[in-house]
C-alpha cells in the first residue's frame, strides 16, 4: 500500500476507518473538507490544519512525526478533489 511507504501504520488507518463509520463524525469531517481545492491540498500549512481538525473530530492524538508523514503523503498524492479518477484511486488505497 502506498501510504505504508510514508511510515503510516495500517493499524492507524484501520482505527481511523472504524471511527469514520460513526455517522456524526463522518458528517463533521465531510463538512471540514467541503470546498477543499487541489491547491489547498498542495499547501502544507492548510493540509496540516485539516489533519489537526480531523484528528480533533475523531478524538485522535497524532505525534508531530505522524502529522509530518500525513502532510507529506497528502501533498505527494497531488489529489484533485474534483477528479473522479483521483478519488477512486484513494478509495482503492484505503478500502
């Protein structure tokens, strides 16, 4: 899996996926990322804020090293939220 190359543990991903199954948490995260653009996802500071906000919503505590890994992963993926193929790729990576 691609995220593992960045040092992100599969156990952490599974824990986040379980928490995202909670409808209330899922809606809050969806509202957080609503309107996010490709340029936002290429900006490290904005990505870091999104990660910190989503961690608070999901009641997760990330180390600074974890945050750095997540930021690097998101920026390196060059995600365009308006491109269906990008979203399918991400969905396949985390399903």
